[in-house]
């Protein structure tokens, strides 16, 4: 079932109308809350910086965190090592 709803998100002092899947509403609203929290923290620290620059700094921080999380979740090096060790063990047991 493709149940879409329209909601308004308040972020960084502006309203953004979006159409989303009903089951995604909680996650979408939480994302907007996180944007607002990050925006407010940066704005408090850099009071003389324009809102546009503050939101750009927040976007940069979120993007950087996202990339760091992807690096942490990369299992390829471990999978490769496990394959190598499995081959070593298989070779060892074949020789006996």
C-alpha cells in the first residue's frame, strides 16, 4: 500500500512542505528535529554568522558523520581476511 501524506517540517526557521510515506513520518520528523538541534548549537556558537552559512555548516557535519559511519560499516576487509584464513585452513587439512 502506497499511503502518502503531506506534512510541514520546520527547520532552521523555515517551513518545508513534503510528501512522504505515512510509515516514514516519525523518522522524517526526527531528522528535522536533529537538523534544528544542530542548527541551534552552531548558531549559538557562531552568533554573527548568517543562517545560510549555519545551515551549510550543519549539512557538512551531517555529511561527514554519514561518511564516517559508512567507513565503520565496511565489512569488506574482514570478509577478505576470513576468506584467506579459510583457504589456509582448507589447504592445511587437505595435506593431512
